[in-house]
C-alpha cells in the first residue's frame, strides 16, 4: 500500500473510493503484514502531528536556511525515537501477556522426552511427568511448576531473572545449574538432587525449613519434613535420560511405580509384606524390557511374578 495514501486516510483527506481501497486492503491480510504497515504508517503520522507546525502555510521558493534543515532532522529523529519506543513497549507487553499464560506438558507412560524452554534451559521429562510453564518467560522471572513426575534441569544462567521451580512441597530457586526433581504428591514423595551450581529449597509445609544445596547434596522429604542428604551415586541422578533405571536402595513399592510409568504397565503387589531388594548398586537397561527387569530383581529378592493373561497386569507374589 502506498504510504502517501495511508497518510491521506489518517488525515481524512482521502476520497470515498480511496477509503474503500484502504479498508479492503486491511481486510485482505493473511499474514498480518498489512496491519503492521498500517500501524507503522500511523505512528509516523502521529509523530508528524505531534512535532509538526500546524497553521503554517507552504513556502514558495524561499531561501535555504540551515536552521530549517536542523529542525527537520530533529523532527525525523523524534519520530524514529517515538516509533522505536512504541515498538519496544509493544514487544514488552506482548511478552508479559504470553508469560502470564500457562501451558501443560504431560508425558505419557512408557515414554520420556527432552525439550528446550524459551530461555535456552534444557529439561528432560521422565515417563508420566506433568509440568506447567508459560510459552515464554517474563522479563522479571522464569517460573515452572512440576505437578508430578521426574524432571532433570540444565538451567541457562540469567542473573536478572531467577529460575523458580514450584512443587506441592517446595519452591526451588536457581540461577544457572543442573539438578533433578522428583515429585509424587499422592504418596507424599519429593526430592531434589544437585549436580552443578547451587539451589535454594524452601519448604511450603514448614516455614523454617530452607536449605542451600551444594553439588552432590540432595533434599528428601520424610513425614512431610525436608532434610539434606548426600548423593551416594551421582550416576544414578537422571540416569533414566540415558535409558537406565537405578534399583539400588529404592523401596520396592516405589520401584514398581517407576516400572509402571516406564513400561506403561499395571503392577499389582499381592502380598502384605513388601519384598526387599538386596542390590547395593546396580542399574537396569530400560530397552531390555519389563520381563527382564523383574527377572533381575527376583534374583536378589524373595518374590515371584506372573502376568495375568486376561488383564495383562503383572502380579507380584
């Protein structure tokens, strides 16, 4: 569209035919480029109105005066500045609006995924994990909520905007670091393990529980209280991102819940007393399947298992 015609339109000096032409041009805008040009032209027109000299009659063949050139340059610079400020303010408001929205990412059982957030932070989500995060972060902070599951974070450093992870049990504040968080609200289970950098973990259940972790520290929850422990095997943290399940020192019922999510299976423990896994170290490769995993565990415990042929559920006896 001719910019001169748009100026006539804004000035209400266009003919009815020209006005109709502008309206049709605006209506036929499949990619938004017409609206963008219209907005830009309107900002230029507004600047001309603000900085112009109303009531001044056009001069004919007047002598050149340097001051007039300086004045024109000043007006042009002011218009450009106004356009720039308007553009950046529009961008700022758009980003803040998007940052206030929440999108949910839920990984189905039997799968895991990796994604990069808007700020460059990389996260890995284990099977059955559900998180909430905005499509873009605001200018002030970066907030993510873990509803359930297990997430490994490699946070992009940004000193101006802290990265905050919310769970039912805690608030985790970081700048740039790598750590893992596991959340299971139904079973009052929460843990956070730090691999690199530093994080602050603040309990939502008890105001006086706040911990600053250093590498190889982890926070666990027991009877709704948080405490700090040392990571005994750093290779076990986030090992599922490498296709492994850590089985050492994991309670049997918790391990079976992991198997259910990892293999998208239904496991029923048909005994009053939970089996005890006697492995003090070890990991199982996920790709070898659920049957193989159960056979390996059965060799170091006192349980047997079978598959119900009608329902397909795994029965632990």
